[in-house]
C-alpha cells in the first residue's frame, strides 16, 4: 500500500466545504482544515502509486473549490 499526504489550496472561503467532501472519498483516511500556505491537508492510501495518482487526479482535483494540490508520498526510511 502507498500512502501520501495531499496538501490542498482552495478558493477563498471554501476550505471547510472542500475538507468535508474529501473526507467522503474512498481511500481518504482523514482531511483537516489548516492555516498557512495550504488550506486542507488530507491523508490517503491506495494499492500502488498509479492508483494513488488516479485518486488525486480523478477524484480530489476535480472537486469544485480546489485551486491546486501537492501530493507527498510517505516513505519508510
């Protein structure tokens, strides 16, 4: 399994709404509103890196209110 943190910038005033919708997506473990350069941080997992990419591109990035994402895969060193 591949897990990642997804850092999300939203349109102004839409962070809570976006986080709530992201929480409902299969594969997303959690999503939180945060302050700073990103508005929402989500943790997600998938069977492999390609499936994780599909989750981010096809499911998360297509939500209304999202301006951009940065996906940070978790590594075990």
